[in-house]
C-alpha cells in the first residue's frame, strides 16, 4: 500500500512471478505459447504499475469525486427512453 485517496487504498506492484499451472491432460503446448510467454515477460510490471480494488485510477480525482451529471453533462447524455419518442 503506497497511498490512500479518501477511503481508497492504492497499491503498487513491486515484484512479479510467472507460475506454471500444469493440466491433467498431456496435450502439447501450442506452437505460439513460448512466443506469448516471452512477450508477457518483456512487460515490466514492477515499475509504474498501480492498482486499487475500490478506486478507478484510470480517471482523474475530479472525475472520481464529482457527481457524474454535474461534471460534464456532454460526457453523460441522458438515456433515451420510450417517452422521448
């Protein structure tokens, strides 16, 4: 835990590990499997990777704290209902 915004905890990934989970069958791996594993391992998740279980960190603080319709009505158009037609 590296931060708190309101009552929401923000966490940072410090280390990662890939764990092989064997299956019951002896089916051979797909030919592309090793390539995908290498691509995934090339992603550095240990730096600048943050997450929260309860707070959407993909939005700004203003977006998360403001009431949706008061922030920018153009971003949240009124739903179309049968009464409109």
